[in-house]
C-alpha cells in the first residue's frame, strides 16, 4: 500500500489503526487528524515514511504511537506535543532521527519513551525534564549521544534508564542523583565513560546498576555506599578499575557483585565482609 485515502478521516469510531510493515507507505493524509476516537496508531516497519503530518497533534485521545523501524523518518512535527493522552511513544530503530522537538516536553501523560538504536540522535532537548509521568527511557544504542541534559534530573517518576551502548557518553550530569524513583540504571558498554558523579549515591531507590563494559571507568565514588536499596552491581569488563571504595561494605541489600574481567583490581577492601546479603560474587579473570 502506497497511500491512504483522505476519506479515512471520516472513520469516526476507529480506535486502532494498524499499518505494520506497509513498506511503500510514504506519507499519511492530513485527514488522519480527524480520527477523534483513535487510541492506538501502529506504523511499525513503514520504511519509506519520512515525516508525519502536523495534523497528528489533533488526535486528542491517542495513547500509543508506534514508529519502530521507520528508518527514513527524519523528524517529528512540533505538533506532537499536543498529544495530551499519549502514554507510549516507540521510536526504536528510527536511525535517521537526529533530534526530538522541544515540544515533546508537553507530553504530560507519557510513561514510556523508546529510542533504541536511534543511531543519529545527538542530543535530547532540555524540555525532556518536563515529562513528569515518564517511567521508562530507553536510549540503548544511541551511538551519537554525547551528553544528557541536566534537566534529566527532573524526571521524578523515572524507574528505568537505559543507556547501554552510548559509546560517546563521557560523563553524567550531577543532576542524575535527583532521580528519586529510579530502580534500574543501565550504563553497560558506555566505553568512554570515565567517572561517575558523587551524586550517584543519592539514588535511594536504585536496585540494579549495570556498568558492564565501561572499560574507561577507573574508580567508583565513595558515595556508592549510600545506595541502600542496591541489590545488583555489575562491573564486568571494567578493565581500568583498580580498586573498590571501602564504602562498598555499606551496601546492606547487595545480593550480586560481578567483577568478572576486572583485571587491574588487585584486592578487595576488607569491608567486603560486611555484605551480609551477598549471594553471588564473581571475581573471574
């Protein structure tokens, strides 16, 4: 299918529209904005789709928008910020997407934002900090992402932050410690990350912290011992890590400590004996 008729906008009762793998579909008619009952729009795999009509912002009850693997989608219209009921936005695999419109911060109901393998995404707008309902932010494989805006610390509902494979990320903003609801933090394969901010110790709800493959990370801040809820700490392949802070012994909830491949780690601090909940310790070289 190469196009939709403009008359599709007259389907007043339509709640779900599936266009999965309509690989020849190049655009949507502006009349799509007239679908007042539409709650779910699936455009996954529409390889030729280059843009969305600005009328998309008129979909007043839209809850889910899927654009997975829309490889030629270069930008989103600013009108996307008008989708007041949108809960899930899937942009996984939109490899030509270089930026998000600042209006994205107006999506007050957004709970999940997926940007996996948006390989040309270079930055996030500061307005992303306005997403008060956001629970999951997936930036896995955003190879060109060099930094996070300090406003990311304003995401009070964020439970999972995935930065796996963000190779160009060299540091984190100190505001990261303000993520009061964060439970899972994945920094695996951030191979240029050299240090963690001391504010990391403020993540009181953090349960899983993945630093696997952070091959340039030389030390952990002593504040890591303040992570009272931490259950799993993964440091596999942190080749430059030479020591652990003595404060590691304060991690009363820690069950898994993975130090596999930490070849420069010569010894463990004596405080390690205080880890009364520890069930798995991997020191494989």
